[in-house]
């Protein structure tokens, strides 16, 4: 019910205008989205860097349906990477890329070519790219693209979603030397056939996946705001005697800022995921609709630090 209402609102230009002009929603969006253009991304990256945080930047947009949109997304990432390098914010700032924003849904080869061009730009800027993971229909294609990109750019990061039943196997396959893997719970509404449905099952799967990654020779990136999972991550780091530069925590911009800084003070590497761009309305509404728990994530972030 809640999902249908949010999805209807996401499609309504009238609601979009209302939301975009309402002072409160601007406040809310500003809390979770860095701004609309490259200079906003740069400003927020600098602020976070000054606070000792690493950053991964996401140029918003995932409903790419034309080659022109895909090309524009690639060019924005190339511009961003050049600006970050110029401002000496690399390598602490890297980029996160959604293949769907590069045309994956209508032309996988085109998406690969654009992703490769972004990796070339990242490499020239002295930093890395992580491929975000989207719904389960794209997992195989995204992992295949990752494998190809890693032949040339071995530090390209993967994302694995603990809620998918296949993910423990994917963790085993990717827990190899030099392999950067972001582990998250998963943000999309997925069917029971492919994904655990109860929060407890997802948490247990997250811990099993974390054990595989943290005990292996790769570079795990633990993306969660869940205090219990963060504590287990800290515990596993000690148990497996991982040095501070052999793994990292990741959280979203605007969510649990105080916890992000606490972890930095404890000596951990923490990376903040910073979305920016003009397409914030669709991004936030879809995130909320895909998974009603995301409503709670944003509401909690507004009422707590
Ligand atoms: P939740 O299940 O949302 O919350 C668990 C517990 O954490 C809560 O009960 C509460 O105790 C605590 N908590 C959560 N939020 C707050 C808060 N604001 N304040 C206080 N306590 C809080 N998903 C994808 O599908 N693909 C991706 O590529 C992807 N990339 C991501 C990158 C990063 C850096 C992060 C952080 C998330 C990413 N996600 C991605 C989203 C992820 O899959 C989850 O949907 C999202 O992080 C919510 O799950 P959670 O682990 O944070 O915990």
C-alpha cells in the first residue's frame, strides 16, 4: 500500500513540483544529497575529507533509456574525476557507478564501453571506480562487466548484497587478493525465490558473508549503518588481525554522521557514499518505494545522529 502510494507520487510531475518547492523537503534532500552539480560534489567531498573521511561519489541517474543520456553520464563522471584530481582530492575520493545509468538495460556493450572510459579517467586521476549493484536481474551482467574491467583495472570495486541467496558463493569467488568488495544488505524489493525476506535472515547472511570476506586476502568494504553489524565488523577485524588499511566501513551521506566520525577517531578508514545530481527526486522516491524499510532509514537519520 505504502509502496503504491510512493510509486504513484514518484510518477506524478505535480507531486514532484510540490516536493521540490516545499521548504522541508529541500531540507531533507540537502541532508542526503550533496547538491545538483560537480561543484556541489567537490564542496561536500572537501568538507568530508577535512573530517578525515574518504568518499565515493555517485552521479544520480539510473533510468537511462537513450544512448545520449548514457553518454552524458559518462562525460559527467569524466569531468568529476578531472576536477577531483585537480583539487588533489584523489585517491581519497573515488566514484560509484550504476551500469543502468550507462545504458545496461538496452545495450550491455555500450554500458561496458562507458564504464571502461570512466575507469580510464579514474586511473588517470589516480583513483578507483566501484560498480554499484542493482536489482537481481542485473547481477550476472554486472559481475561479468566487473570481471572484464578488472583485467585492465584490478582495483575496480564490486558490490554484493547479503540478502541474495547466491551471495555467499559470490563472496567466495571474490575473496581474492586485490579484490575490493562492498558488502551491503541490499536495497531492492526482491522475490523470495532469490532473496531472504526476513531482517534476521538478511543479518545472518550478512555476518556469514562478512566472515568470508574478512578472513580472506581481499579488501572488504563493510557498508552498513547497523550498529550490531558494525560491532561484529570491528570484532572480525581484531579476530582476523586485519590492519587498518586492509578494509573499510562505508555509510551513506547524512546517515549516522556521528558514528562515521567515531569510527574515524577509532582509527578505522570510513568512506561516505555521496550522491549528487539533478535527479534526486526520482532517486529518493524510488529508494523509498523499493523497500519500505528505506523510509525508516531516512526518518531515523533525520531524528538521530
Ligand atoms: P538497516 O537494516 O537499514 O538498519 C539496521 C539498524 O541500523 C537499525 O535497526 C538501526 O538500529 C540502525 N540504523 C540504521 N539507520 C540508522 C540511522 N539513520 N540512525 C541510527 N541508527 C540507524 N544497496 C544496493 O542494493 N546496492 C548498492 O550498490 C548499495 N550501495 C550502498 C553503499 C553504501 C555505502 C551503503 C551504506 C549502502 C548501500 N546500499 C546499496 C544500501 C544497502 O543495501 C541498505 O539498503 C542500506 O544500507 C540499509 O541497510 P543497513 O545495513 O544500513 O541497515
